[in-house]
């Protein structure tokens, strides 16, 4: 079996929590280098301040996982593609749609694999929900995605800067599930984004969606101020009388009040299994639908202001 030599660019929380341990357990990959502008190291793995130095020192590197903040992801991904490396992009894949379009076109030009990783889509419950809804008409949908930013993003100042996504950093996970399971495309019809008066990214958002068909209510509520139990739920009712509830970020599915699928989170394991398959096939997988919904929310959203946020 081919073993792909992989490097990681950006050593933040998601890298430490997911990418490093998952790569270590996947026999299709060997972590051979990391790049950290802050000089963070991984035991037994060469560390480079700049990706260019990594590519020069390790010309046989096959691929990189780009796990930087989204504001700089395009620069590092394009540099990797130009160096002949395949690229896995942590979500969100770029700060703008134009940047992602450019990366997709450049990857094709270079003959390299580009993989956008929407981790919440890699749940068995999400796949089953998609299959159940495939031949039904969604009448109502209510997304409730509320969590404590101090718990999940402590000290991450970049997330409050322009291009840092704010509450859409977790909210885009819900949108990635919706774009995966809905039997028809959804569009943002209204949006209200609430910004702390000292931040350039929202702490809460209320969205209304539409589809090309008939519906009663399609909404989303994102909020980063919820302490205690965290809420990551999507409730759906169809015209055929089916009621679905995805909870725990997509790990659990109930159908008409009865547990249908529940599996412990295995998202990043499945992401790297998928990446290995894409590398063997030399095939890219670029999904921009969740990013488009976020961009549309910023494009048409009303701006509301709330009290300052201090971490």
C-alpha cells in the first residue's frame, strides 16, 4: 500500500485535537514535517517556520494539510500547489469564494488534488438523513447551533477579525450538513448578524432560508454566548410527515422520535480515509456550497451591535 508523506501547515487547536492524532493512526499517511510561524513543534517531526523551507528540505513530500486561520489559507495553499503538493484544506477552505475558485482552477492546472474538508458531513447520521430526505419535500427546518466561544476558541483573536468568520466558524458546520442533506438547494433570504462593538466578526446570527419549492419555515440560529450544555441541532419536517432531528453536531439522528443512527464522532478519521482515496485516484473534491451560504449571509445581512466581547 502506498504511504503518503504529509506535512501540516499551522499548529493550532484543531491540528492538535484532530489532525495529529488521526494521521498517527492512519497507516496510509506518514507525518514527516510541520510548519509553524510561531515555532510550535511536534515531537520527532522536523519543524519549519516557513512552508517554502519545508518544501526545499523535503522535495519528496506528497501532500500538506493547511490548518491556518482562513485569512491566510489561500496564500499557503497556492504556494503548496505551486510546489507540486496535494492539498487538504481545513474548513472553511478560504476566506472568500474567489480565493477558493482560484485554488480549484490552479490545482487542476497543476494536476494536484485539492480537498475541501467539511468535517460535519462525515457522520453516518448525516449520510442517512440525506438518503431519507432524497425523495421528500422539506417544509420546515430549524437549525440551532449555540455554543460557548470561550470553551472552544480560547484566546483565538484571529476569529474576531474581518475574514475570521466569527460565529460562522461553527455555524458553517451546520450549513455544510444542510447543503449535504437537503433534497433541493437552499438560499439565504434574510440575515441579521450581531457584532460585539469591539469586533469585526459576529457573535450571533439569525438566518432565514428559501428553496425553489414550497415551504413553511427554514431558519438558523447561531450564538456563541451559550454556556452550560452546548446545542448543535437540526430539526426537519417534511410534507410527507417525516420528522428528523440531527443532534450532537450530526452524530445522532432521530426519525419520528425514534433513535435511528448514533455513532461516536469519527469525522476526521473518515476525512483522511477519503483523502487517501482521492490521492490514489488523483481526483480533487471541492465543495463550495457551505461557504456560499456564509458569504450570502454577510452580503445581505443586517448588522446589529451588542456589548463588547473580552476573552
